[in-house]
C-alpha cells in the first residue's frame, strides 16, 4: 500500500495498530497490490478509502464491531465500510436483509439507500476481514496478508476495550472472533444475512435490540440504527 494510505490511518488507530503495517505480510501485501494494479486490475475500494472504517470510527468511540468478509466487487459499491454502499448504489441483498431484521426487531423503517456511514460515526466499526478485492472477483485478495492485520485489530479491541458488542454473522466472522473474551465483551452469533442463509437464523435473531440492551446495561448510549433519507446525504 502507498505511503498516502498509511498516513490516512486515523491517529487513535495508528497509535495502536500502525506498527503492524511494517510486518512482512503487509509488505508482501503492498507488493501484491502494486503488481495487480500495474497489471490493470481494478481494485476496490479506491486507495484513499481502504482504511475508511478506521477513519469513521476512532478507537475510543467503538461500541459495536461488525465483521464482514471482503468488499463488494462491483464497480462503485465498496467504499471501505463492510456491508455499506455509497448513496445512489442499489442496496445489496445481504444489506437488505439487515434492514429487514432492524425493522422487525426495532420497528425502524427501511431506508432508501445503503450508506452506513452514520452507523460508523455512532460507534459501529464496520470492518472487512479482507480489505480489498478486484472487480468481479469475490475473494480475490484472500490469503494475501489482510487477515493477519484485521486479526490484530480484533485482538487489540478485545484486549484494550471493555463492554463491546461483536456481531459475528456467518462461520467466517465467527472463526475470526474466537479470540474475543466473552467475559469482557458481548458476542452475538448467527448466520450470515446473505439470502442463502438469512432465513436460518439471522432473520429473527434480535441482534440489534440485544446490542442496545447490553450497551444500556453497561452505562452506554444505545446505537441509533436508523439512517437519514438519501436526499441530503453527503458521501465522505
């Protein structure tokens, strides 16, 4: 990754995880990304947005962690927050199921867009395990070095924070969350919101109300899971 992208790492995160960017696996990842770009691959999200989840949710503001797998691989979709798309981009099926469950669980009407930046700014870290992908190639950058970095992020959150809620949807996220100390944090697990699995547990899980109940019990303000209308949104 470029020096510009390193600099973009939000200061409170850089203080805790910045050193990891000097590890050999990240150096190899940087070389891989440069080679793929030189070969003409279209990589998502755009470089300045790769670390957008950290920019939007500084370390000390994190209340909830949602672990995704890798970014959307369609043009214009990924912007650095898992499950989120920019205003004007069609809501993907998994995100639509997330909105369905929020409506069922909390009575919040489904929004007219899929831009989740307001959640991130309210303390929901929307982190993909693999932070880049190539156009039309889901999982293209798995096993290239991102996993160690995001494992480190989860480990730091686990050790240096208390009373977080981790939302682990699907087997991939659940495996990544095995290090989480359930005595310090609340871990909520169910199936992935994908149309292939949402009906096997995600829909009806009550994770959003359970998250807010846990936060309230520990003296924190609940998350406002509503989103403002698309009109007037200014993408970050």
